[in-house]
C-alpha cells in the first residue's frame, strides 16, 4: 500500500525512486506495479489540471440510500458531470465526491444526489485545502497554465508515466521544453499526477473513519500527527470547512482484527472525542468537467 500512496502523490516517480523510498529492489517494485495493473487494482496512471489551478471546490456527500437497489446508481452519477467518485459501504451507505466551479452549484448538486441516490438527509462536507498544497512566494503569473501546458497534460492524461520524448513528439516541441514546462507545473502544484486505483479489486480492507476531535485539539497539526503515527494504515485524510472538529481518514488494513485494533487505539487518543467507521465494498471513478479543461486548447 505504501507503493500505491507514493504513486497517488506522484505517478511519474521512476522505479528507482520508488525502490529507494520503500527499500525494495527496482525489479521488485516493477513486478509489484505490474501485478497491481494485471489484477485491476491500478487501472491507469493519470494527469489532471490541479484543483489549485482551477480554484475548484471539493465536496463530499454521504448518507444511507433509500433505493431498493444501487445497481443503476453509478450510471446516473456518471452522467452528472461534476461527480468524480462513488463508494458503497454497508447497509447501502454511499459516499460521493464532486468538483464544483463555485459554491452556487452546491444546491443543485445536493438536490440531484438526494433524488438519484435516494438520500433523505445527506451529510454535505466541503474540503479544506492544506496550506502545504499552496506554493509560497510564487508570483500569480506562475500559477497559470498556457495552451502548451494543457497539451502536455492532455498527452499524459491516461498515461502519466509516458516518456518525455513521446510527449514532445505528440505536442510538437523539444524534449527540453516539455521537461521545463512539466517541472514548472509540478513545482507550482499546477498538475496532479496520480492514478485510478480500485482497492476493492484486492483482498485489502479499505475503511473511511471519521474522527470527531475535542475542541481543545489543534486541527492544523493533529490530523497530520495521526496520519504519521498510524502509518502505513492511514493513507490520507480530509479536513473540512464546515465541520471544523472533524477529520475523515481513509484507512487500509489486512484483516478485520487489525481494523478493530486500530479503531480501539484511535479511541484512546486524548484529543479524539469519538470514532466512526464504515468499510467500503465497491468504488467507481468518473470523468468530470475537470477532465475536459485540457480539451479546449
């Protein structure tokens, strides 16, 4: 799972860089990635215009569905254009994530989800960006993307590990130019190099854990401390604008016993008021308006 997380952060890391970070041989890393691809855990390596560059708002909506069956739900949500992620938990509990251009779109999105997903009283959460994601001392002119940047991202869209020489041939510029533009985008957090991965294709257990923190907890530091303390089980977390004392963690475990022990240990943390868990059984990833931005150039 450490390998997956590294690729989520930067899917262009070389086999040698990955091997060094997780203390394995280059050959072992290559074999593991190939196995993840063959088993369907990794569908593809992706490149997208970053949320920072788009000034997009990330929203999570969850609740227990009243639908008789969730069979047709993925197709309905896929057609929305803003919803990028759907996960199904126990007792027909659903989670979905969406990208909004602005907050005025939130009411329409919520009404759509209530109707199509059968959620009577959905919980709507607005993600807060970590300050570490925002470059410091960067001129505003360096936070924009030109047509060439869009073309490079489009070339890498479904294969972010593609060789720079191949990208250069596709977009019609030199490899030096592609390298320079790509480095600039990475350094300024203007491009997201990740992957589409489906943990439900493996035997691992993926759980969303809501940590309700006591008022005395420092939300600027405590979630990150938990992330580091319980690694590699804690994969990543979301801080929320409209729930200041709540942090939602995505957690990986090998067994239910391991998950139970993790839950009990979290409950013992002095700053945590309560812990809620929901195991995810199936997930879907959809294209959105964010993916179409690079088609305009």
